């Protein structure tokens, strides 16, 4: 990877050019994610489940112990392109390249067993993917892993992670971590109000817990069959009346109908084309927040945290 490309604010990552690697890696991540789901203490809004970024890739963070297992982590290393399973007393690593999902699943479970970790996956199949009915252990179709594209994926995640961290600092209320969801393969940060939301009886358990409070969420995804290109997004749930009529920044941003509601969207390549891509993305998130928060009646001024500082004296507002 040329050094100049590494320094780009937003490196190019067109979906069509790495789709095969993405589809395989997405399923690798779901295997590790389902292990995380089974072996971690449950947190509100499922915050225990997503991955976090590291200096070399993504991690499950430490887990175990609550279920009798030793403390262990699963880490994807996108520098040396390995999966590393580690306890406090040992580690096993194997290459990511050249493996089908079935092989990856078998070697991951064998690595855990060899380190004394016992994890039973209640549903060892993909979640919300076209092959959701096929066990990981039988998936020999997805076996593409291009290290260059996997490395690009991690670099894009890393840059967006810092953008979301910077944006998160502007709000003093309840917020999620910036985290990478293995089921939808996006990276996101969510702001919460304290308003409880009664979900309909038909809502599934994932939705009920994720949206038990009013939220405004911000993120980035790499594209999917419904929206086949990478993009930054935001949504307010429940969606207040008139949201899709609110202005967004930059000019390329727009409201897109999706799943009965609206997403604020700015395409990744449109953000890259802005004179200052970083500022454009932050402006986009801010405009989407202002639209949702004001229509939903949030205390926008009271929850503001400019520069990550809540104390008015430290902010220079009082002497």
C-alpha cells in the first residue's frame, strides 16, 4: 500500500472491488462475535457484544470467567493477517488467508478448546445474512481473503473510529462506546435520551433491548445489497414527524427511505470529494443530530459538551 494512500483522510474502498473478501470476513467476524455473545456478561443495549478497534485490527475484549472459562480474547490482526486466541496463560494463532468459513470456524473452536475454553454457540449460523440457515461448519463457499483489502477495511475503520470519537465528545449525556457491529458490519456511536420506548409485542429481543430508550445513532457501513456502496449514516428512533424535511450538511447529504423510516446519508465517495473530508463528515453528523434532537425535544444546549468539556469554568464561560 503506497504511503500516500495510508495518509489519505478517507482511503477508497469501493464495495464491488472487495465484495468477496468482505463477505468472507463478515462471516469470520460473526463466528467470533457469537462467541463474544455467549461468553461475556450482558450489558444494556447489547454493548457487550460488538468489537472494538485496536492498533492492529479488532478485538472482542477480554471475556470469560463469569461462565467458568479462563479470561480470554479473540483478536483479528490485520497487519500480519492472523486470528489470535489468547488466555492469560497461552495463545494460539492461525492465518486468515486461505480459509473457508468452515475451516475458520473449526480452527477457532479447536484453538479455544486447546486453551481450556468451552463455548457452546446456541445458533452456529450467520445472523441476518442470505445464508442464515447454513451452519458455519458447512460453509465452504466463502473462502476469499485478500490481505490488501482486509488491511484497507481496518484502516478505514480506524479513521472513522476517530471521527466518531471526536463527534462523541460533543455530547455529555448517555452514549454508547464507538463500536463495530459484527451482525451488520458497521461502526457506530449512539446518543440516548432518558425517554423510555415501549416496543410493540411483535418486536424481536434484539430490537427491544437496542431501542428501549429514544436514540440518535451515527455510523458508517461498507455497503450491502440494498445500498451497494459505502456511506455515513444517522437515524433517530423513534423517528419524529417531519425529520426527512430537515436540512443536512454537506450539500451531497440526503434522506433515504429505509425499513419504514429515514436515514440521513452521505455517500463515502461524496465525503471523500469534499475539500476537507473530516470536517464534512463531522458536519454531517452534527446536522443529523440537530435535526433529530430538536424535533424530538431534547435539551440540545444543556447536553452540549464542546471540546469534550462539561465544566463551564474550564470552558471559559464564567470567571
